[in-house]
C-alpha cells in the first residue's frame, strides 16, 4: 500500500521526492516523510501524519538543507496508528541512517525483544523501526550499507520493501524487496527507486524490474542488483508505455471522473494489436498452445472488483473455450487445500500486479504444479513475473482507488483470452470468432454513447438520492457480477450500505429487505437475445415493485417491457448477452461517483482503503 521513492543524482532531491510521493498518493496513505543527505553531509528528515500537503506546509515553514540524495515515503498504518512518531523514515545508528518500508515484518516482535534486551530503545510502535535498528547495528559492524542490508534481510520474515541511506555514504540509496514491489528508474546521470513507475515517470520512462529476494544499490551513474546471497542477477528492462500526463487529472474534477471517461479507450487499447483478420492472436501467448490444450480446468483467482471481472470472464471462458471454470477469492484459495495439478490453469487478475493475497495464491498454485497466467495492468509487477504467461490490459494508469476503467479492461482481456483459448482448443471456428470479435470491437463506441447520453441524467438522480441509506443491486447471468460490482462501488466511495444479489435469490431470503422506498438497481437482459432471462427479471421487478421498492432499471434501448414497472430507466445500446456487462457497468460507475460527490466525499481516496493492497 505504502508509496516509496528514492533518488540519487545532480538535482535537489526534495522536489523530486515530494512530486514522486504526490504521484503515489493514489496507493492510499495516512502520513508522509522524507530524508535527505545535504551538501554538508548532514542527514535531515521530516515526517508528518496526515495528507502530503501537511508535510509540504511543514517543509515550507521549516526547510531542510538541500541535498541530492534522498528517500520519501507515504505510509498506510499497520503497526501503530497514523502519528508523526510512527511515520517514516525511521532512524538508527545514532540518527545517521534513515529507513523506509513497505509491507509487514511478521517476526518483528521477537526481533524487537532481542534489541530491547541488548539495550536499544524505540521511539515508535512500528515494525519498521525494528528493521532500522537491525540495519543500523549491522552497518556499525561492517561500514557497508549493501552488506548491512544483506545481513539484515536474512533475519526478516514477511513482506517488505526497504530503502535506506546513510549520511556517511552520500550518493547511494540501497533497497531490498521480498513479496513487495520495487522498480528502478534509469535516468541520465541520475537514478530512481519506486514502489511503482508512477514515482519517477515524470523524469524517465526507462525502467528495470527486480525480482524476489534481491538487493539494489543506486548511485548517479550505476545500478547494481544482487540476490540476498550476494550473487549478481540479470534484471529485466522495460519501457513505461504511458507518460506523466496520463496520471494527471487533465482538468477533470477527480481522477475517478477522468477514468470513467476513459473506459472506451481502455477497452479499445486492450483489444488493439490482438485482432488480425477477425481472429484473436495475443502476442504474449505465442508458443503457448500446448499449455492451453493440456488443461482440463481453469481457476480464476482475484479480489474485490477483479474477482467480479473474473466472474464475468467465467461465462465467456466456458461458452467459448469449453473448459470448466471456477472463480475464487485469492485470500481464501490457498487456505482450503484446493485440488489442483498440472492440468489446472490458474488465472490471476490484479490491476497493480502486487495484490499480496493474489500473489501468494499464485505462488501456492505454482508450487502445487498448476500452470499460471496473470491478467495485469502494470508493467514490471511481481505477479506477472511469477506467472507462466501474462496478458496485459492497457488501461493506462488508474489513480482513483475505486477501479473503473481497469475493470472493463480486465473483462476485455478475459474475453480475448477466451476467444484465443477457444481457437487453440478447436472449440470455435473462424466465423464464430470473427462474429464475437466484431461485437467486442463495437463496445468502445457503445460505452462512449452511454457516457454521452446518460451521464447527466444519472448524476442528477444520484444527487437526489444523496440521503439514501441503503441500495440493492440485482442481476441474472452476466448481470449478477455487475450487480456485485455496482454495490461494491457504492460501498467504497459513498460509505452507504449496498448489496448485490442474483435476482433468482430474492425469494430465498433477500426479498425480506424490501420495504417501501427501497432503491433497487436491476440489470435487465436483452429481450431479443435473452428472452427467457428477460421475462424472469421482469417478474423479479414486479415482485419487488409490489412491495414498494423504487426500481432503477439498466435496460437495452427499445426495451418497453420495463417501462410500466421502473421509476428510472438507464439505457444501454443493444449488444449480445456476453457484451452487456461492459455497457451495463458504466451507469453504475457514474451513479456511485455522482452520489459520493453529492455527499461531498473524496471519490479518489475513500477512507480506510488503498489502491494497491500489498499486505495479506
């Protein structure tokens, strides 16, 4: 969750650190701090609880001496509350060493007891200060920051990215990672470290991805990467495919508003380069036909919004690839001793590629002999590197905590994967694939039409509903996971109770929740392509309407059957059933954003949440 940046080079580091932390605010945080080695060899630090602006104001009032080596951090509290004392950096070795940390050190208690017995006193409640104290002790013994890192990480258990600098070694920042993200930015006479590329993309788009259990040392002119044993390792270079402007609001009222507007582009970009002569050909999967023909089962693992994308993808994978598919929450998967083997394909979905629950599930699956494939939006991330295959989404940077454009891009990638696997396994002929591809390629324009014709209407009635205490979402077939997604978005950013149900479950209990005035969103299937499901959903609407519910129907253009029973109708263009989720979810994203805005809430950074969940 935390944001991390490190810098060495010729420029004043403070401005680079603060601007990098600003680009990492989307990850979620409750305090921020920096450490800088100044031109006179002094180590200056400043850290404050609260938003980054609190730190900015403090630095403006009480400037640090300028220097060209520095580290910066935004913290999401785990051990100890969000206070100035618990904020990073933490100091050691007589305050000559500064450390920042992302993750959780699971054996910190026993290490802390050891240090206390040795006479060390602590100034915070954090696990990070324990790592700092260990590192300081090792540095005092060796006088070499890299070797001190190597000795320290061998004592640590859990997930961590650690960055440190020492005033006796200006021009050097050292980092280490285990189960937590860290990437390198390569500049001209300067180098960067970051928890993701957003930290430094303003300055360079040339990056290196380092692997598990590796240590990196950067100076202005050199980058050295070794494993925890000290052996040199090869690092994987990549080019960041978006620039700093893509992570700016660009005049929009919020990042979420901007990202909802980019949903058509996210779908189009995920399709681009993967369709040739009406057939799906995914370059990342070249040479992997044997993998797909050798499986007899697929398990999709993900969390939150990504899990709902996986539920939608299940319908496409089973229909087009004719492979049985299960969808499981990643944080439950590895704890129930699942039956998997070499003929199982585990498909993980993660926007950041660093979701710790999902990462650990992927590792478990590989150790059990399963094949693994990841769907991810972030280059250089850990989950793709831990997987046998990767399909990147191309949604661009998603800054708002609540996922919108990444969700539609994930569904698009799953559809492309289903069509690809269906072709490889001989389950689909060329004509069928071409027909489905044509439908998929029409989606971006249809989403744009929803945004153009419905957004103002939806925002208006969302404003009228600002005092709503509870909302229910219903759907059948592919509409069910969209109902779940609609409820999640409302919970995430408006802090009101919302539940999504399969519409057929109403009579098995949830209908007891219906009372006069209860708002209910209903995903209505197409009457032409899904007449049986349409009739059943209309019956569900009548059941809850008779009990006084207020009905908001998300229905196809021209569907007149819902008009007598709906208080509001949100129209989406005509589409085949499997493509309706990509359209039906857009009004729900707009509604959640509109209601939260009407309540005066921060839609980009909702309380208690973080964009990248890097702890279990």
